[in-house]
C-alpha cells in the first residue's frame, strides 16, 4: 500500500542497519546483539532534558541463548 512520507531526518546509519522508506516484502536482521545501558541512555531528540536521581543497570542474565536469527537468509 503506497504511503506519502513527510520530512525524514537521518543522523547516522550503522553498517548493519536497515533504512527503508516505501513498500517492502520482508525485512530481517542478519546479526543480533545484546546491549545493557542505564536509564535515559538511548533518548534522542532536540532540546532533550533527562533527569535520573539514581540509575542502576542489572547485567546478570542466566539465559544461555536469547532469540536468534537462525532462519534469516
């Protein structure tokens, strides 16, 4: 289904990233990663103010495997 897209601002695109505007059949990742970060780490925007009194990131993970990308072509 066609769509009309307005203004798009792209700051950066990593080497394993996907940026698509328009119709697609299938978009699948070819790599996976686990990221630990504190409160307010991935906030983006113009004029953003983040106030965290105390932040603690728990990195203890008992799983041997997380969701994989086994069937991606």
